[in-house]
C-alpha cells in the first residue's frame, strides 16, 4: 500500500486537532501523511493570547468547560498536563443586570433550573410570580409529544415563564453563542434539558435525579466515605490558550503546515481530491475541511451541490471583545465574582463582562486587574463597523453606568471576530443529519468545526479528532484510538463532534 495523503483545510483548533491525530497515526507506523492549509499567517484561529502591561490577555476564548474531557485529554496528550489550571471557583459569582442594578444568580441555579429552594426563593432576581411558577414546575408531567424543534425561549417559557427567558436564558445564551433564546434550537443547544423533559416532565426533577445518579456513581467508584473536591468549572493553561496552539505547532512537522496558502477550489474524481491554491494543484487521497461552514460550502460546491447548500445555510454571529487593564485600587468598588450578564431589555450595547483577575488571578499582577467586555452578537452586529475609539467609548460609558467605574484604564485592546460563532437555530439538528448523509456519499472526506454539534474548545477538538480518525479509517488504515473506551461512540460521523 502506498503512502496516503490527507489535506486539512483550516488551521483553527479543529484543524489542528485533526492534524495531530494524523501525525500520531504516522508516528505509529501508518502509511499516511498530511498537509494543513491555512490562508492566514498564523495557526489557532480565534485562540490568541496577548501580553499587555504585564497581564495575560485573551483575544478569544479564555478557557474551556472542565466537564468536557476532550479539552483536558488533548492538553495532556501534548504534554501540558502540568500547565492546566482551574478557575478560582471560590470567587465564582455571576450577576445579572436588572433595572440598572446587579443581582447575583442564586446558588443552586443550573442554567435556569433551580436545585436549591431557599436561595431561589430569597433571590431578588425573580418576581414572586416567577418563583411560584418555578415551584410548580416540579410537578410537570413528561412531554409525550413534540411540536418539532422549538427554540430555547419556547422551552424555557413553557416551564418557567417569560421573565426567566428575559432575565436569564437570553443573556446567558448571548454570552455563550452571541445569539438569543428566540433564535437558538433547544434540541441543539440544550439537548440534556430536552431529554429531561421527555423523561421527567419537570426539568427540576430531572436535574435532581441526574445529580443523585452522579453522586451514586461517585460513591460506587470511590467508596461511600469518599469526599472528592469539586472540579473547577473552567480550565485553562498557565500561559494562556495560545499555549495549546503552540504545543500543537511544535508537535506537527513544520513542512506539513502551509501558512498563507488559501485553497480556492476543490475538485474530486471519485478517488482523489485536487486542491487548487496560488501555487498550483495538489493531489490527496483524503480531505478534511475544518473551516466555517459557509466557506466549506463554497469550496465543495462544485463537488457536492446538495451538501454545499446545507453548509451555506448555516448562519453565524459576530462579536467584539474589549479588554482593559486597570490599577487594582481603581477596581475596589467592583462586586466580588466572575462578572455580569446584560439582558437586552436593559438598553445597553454590552452583552457581558468578565472580571478576569477574579476568575483567573494569575492573569494579572496583584496591583492590576483585567476587565473584559463583550459586544455584538445577533442583536448588535453593527458594532463591528464602529472605530476602536467609538467602541472603547461605549465600554467606558457603560462600565461607569453599571459598576461606577470612572478610572482610566492603563491599557486597552479591541478584538473583532467577524462571523465567527455558528448559530444553531431551530432545525439545526436536522440540517446536521442532512450534512452527514451528504458527506457519507464522498469517500475519505470529513467536516470539522463549530458549525455542527458544539461550539466550545473541547467540542472543536473532538470534531477534528474524530473527523481525522474517520478519514484515516476510510483510507483502509487502522483507526487511531482517539477517546477513552466507550466515549467515542457518543460522537456522530462524519463531523465527529459532540455537545
């Protein structure tokens, strides 16, 4: 068997994860190699770490969810196990802006599902009518039929009322997806809650049952008297998220990574893939496209028009992140915690704000603090067209209005992310199934990225990892081991990603 060549288009974390798997297969003796094409001048996509005024500043994601093991496992596989850090959960408190005042999310509220009664009842975050409805929700009967793929807003409002959508679900989703509860699919974004509703009726009852089951599993695994310390909600790396990108780059053969090489067209003759770049045409036996879905659709349009149309229909939101470094003394009036979220009916441009020096204290020296704010999303895409000065003026004004911060920052940075976050609208899971079906018609081909079944860093790592394993296997080579026993089967093919 001759050497099999795989092309990987896109050098974000999904493409890098795919390249890592192919390279591991090569080192283990498989007759396979890869070329990664990245149209930009650097690897890592939105994962960029800057050093500003003695502080570590993230331009893109600052961490990932600890419970999604693909992130931690990938870091450890690259020798970064001793570089993993957790969020400072002793300071984990998040606020919602309500009528111009910051109100903390009560303890025991899992997304919007109450698991502790007293903190929810005493919280000023909700009116008494909503609190009564939250109590009655415990008696909901299982949902026996479905009206199709509904929005998150419809799911939440049916259980807890409109106020819960406006004050909690919508700002949480705006902070994570850059979208809103009205336009995001419950099945795609909250699959666990959809399943709980079918099984238990009540989300509160389902969440309590899930926690009870987890506690029983831990007792069985570690013993009845075992007291394990809770894992941090978020994980990151000591030198920032770009440390992960740099570790991948060090692991991969330099000659296999082609920067500033844009793929302009893709051809397929049934057995081989031909990629067209400014340098000419290169031939490969396998192909992984790890770009945003719309770019993937344009590239594949001449090969598989139905697949291309599905990919072109995936929508995206844009965002702006603004980071300010301040003297710590000027932040003494900030409330404790990780930051706050802003519902749209508060009339602000800001979507969310993170007190980075509380979430990850080592990111700043003791005498400085880092404030990171988020703007844009579906509700305010026009903010990207404004100048840095205009954006900074908005952030300064709203920080003064919300937390009384009047001090001038020591340094500021503005980062624009145009059409970077895929939106999972109602019908998204059906679209993913159609994409999978159409992809299956193409041999030695897979898609990866945040457009399919997960937008977080671990989801993207899983996407690229399983996509690469799929293509290697389709080429008639031994399938690489990419997950703990029993875990990989939870991921779909060929996109190979999970929530």
